[in-house]
């Protein structure tokens, strides 16, 4: 262990140092409380052995400062003192010390206390290590719970959480909210023609375009299921959402992913349905998705590879209900 | 009282022997440090006690620290009896029993001086150059 030994008495210092060296520890020497603080910062020892009664800054004071500096981390501090009353021990522990060793130092007692502190420090370090690894694993789990494994987009679970939240928020602030449902045209034929692995690649490339073209931090792009995607754009007016959707369609065409089995085009294309509103109380996530889905259905009917914006005449067909 | 008996009443011979065996070649240097430091503390303590009675709180704290350091240094080197009397001085200073402190300090000086003589003799007899 790296031990910081602080004592204003040169004789006590030399004797304690000799004990520690014989026990196989590395020793850093200090002569007063102020040096204890400086050397602690400089060397980051594994253990501090510090006299209590010292000039300038006393041991208790130095321990308090070290504890304040350290925040959550912990290094054992053992006070050395020729005073050994119950009050002294209590004051030392209150100041941030962990143990008390009476002077003159007995080497066997010193060795035992250093061993005990080293054991506690090691257990603490193992505990911290495990808890830090758990924290990383938990963060990763939290991320994975909300992410679609294939495309890396938000998954349906996150969409189901976020959409009601955004609707409520936009309702309170009286902002508009746009929802776009997208579907890769004739994707079943694509899979049949090129195989499911190529189909997965196609999904990933389309997802990447959707993500790249949906730039605002508040927008959410989610895989809705299969070859369907959903984009939620809080605060977007209908015209802005239409522009964004058209830009996505253009990018997908520009990707020029061959789709020889498609009756729509020779490349992969998307159909999109947009629904935009200033939500009022009672407008549910199910409702807005159903409206966007209805518009998407119309886009398919009208020949695919296009955007259709929801209007009341679509609603009149009776396929959308609140 | 024989020399050996004197040694045993003033000195903790076992502690001195174990310190010597652990420090090996560094022991003579420690001996020199001990004599220098303890003599300096003894002189400062006597001077402080004879110079300023009654003392301010700050002065008292300084003198208590001197007695405390002398106690600690003496005990660490095996001068147990001198350490015991230094502790008595420290206690009386802490409790404000200044009437007995001066007499205690004279006793301390006498025991400290005898202990140093006994220590020098012991070290010489065991072949430590001092």
C-alpha cells in the first residue's frame, strides 16, 4: 500500500516509517497538517496515518479537509496519538478518521490495523467496481429497451410512451403536432425477390434516411412494425411536415435501391400518410396514428411512392374513430 | 540502585532493542535525532514555564503541545518514566493546575536528564556509537 505518514516529531516519524517499510509498504512522509493535505492531493495514497497534535493545521482539521476534498471517494485515515481518551477517539472519528492508534506505536497493532483498513478499502473498491459495471449495464439495458434491434431507431414501446406525452404537451402549449406513417412499397415482394437478409439491409438503409432527414431533437423516428415507420414531429405545422416528408421521399428515391419486383418503380420507394393537428383534450395517440394510417392507406390506393395528408373527407369513410 | 536497575526503571529496554533491531544502520541517526529533538523540547518547555505565568490561552496551548511532543518522543524511544512525568505536566497544564506545573517540570527535567544518561550508557555498552 502507499501510506501517507504525517507526524511533526522526527523521532516518531522515523520509527513509524521503519515499521511500515518493514511491513512492505511505500511511505510518503509529511511533517504537519498542511503538508498532509498537499501530499494527499499529490500522491493519492491508499492509507493515511496521521498524528493528531501538530502545529499549523492539526490532524483532525486536516482529516476534515481531506474528506471534503474527496467527495464520494474514501481512503482510510488512522490517527496516531499519545492521547487516547474516549473523547479523543470520538473526536477523531467525528473528524473523518476511521481508527485510532496509540503512541508509542506497537508494530503488531499497526500491522493489524493497516491490514484491516486495507481489507475494507479493497472490499469498498470491489463494491464500487461492481456497482459501476452495474450502472453501465443498466444504462445499456435502458437504451436497449427503447431501441429497435435491427434499425437502431426507437421501438414501438418508446413510441407508445412518447406520443401520448407529446400530445399532452402540445395540447397544453397549443402547438401543432405532426405524425407521419411510412411504409416501404411492396416490401413483401422485395423479400421474396432478394431474400430476408437483403430485406433487413433495405430496412436499415431506409431507417437511416428517416433518421438523417428528421433533424430536430424533439422529433422521434420509430419502427412501428415490419416495414412500417412512424415519425412524430411536435411543434411542426402541416406545411413544414409536408416539406420534410417530401424530402424523405426524394432521398429514398435517390438511394436507388433496386426493386425489380415492384410494380411502382424500379427502385425502393415509400408511401406516407401525414396527420397534423393542434391536439385538444381527448385526442389520443391511437386516434392520430389511425388518421395518419388512413392517409397512408390512401397514398397506397393512389399508386404508392407518395405522400397523402389527412383531410376530413378521408375521415368520412368511417375508418377513423376517436 | 545498580546501573541495570536504574536502566530498567527509567528505560524501556525492550522497546529500545526492538527499535534498534528494526532500524539497523539507521539507528545511530535516530539516536542523534532523539537527543537533539527531546533536548530542544525540554529546553523550550522549561523556558516557557519559567517565563510566562499566568499564560494566555494561546500560550497555554503552545506549552501543552511542547509537553505532549516531549511525552510522545520520550515514549517512542523507550524513555517511559520521562514520558510518564511529561504526561503529568501536560495534564496539569490542560486542567489549568499551574501551581504544580513548575515543580512537575523540574522533576521532569531531572528524570529526563537521568534517563538520557542511562540511555547513553546503555547504548555505549551495546556498541552504538554516540
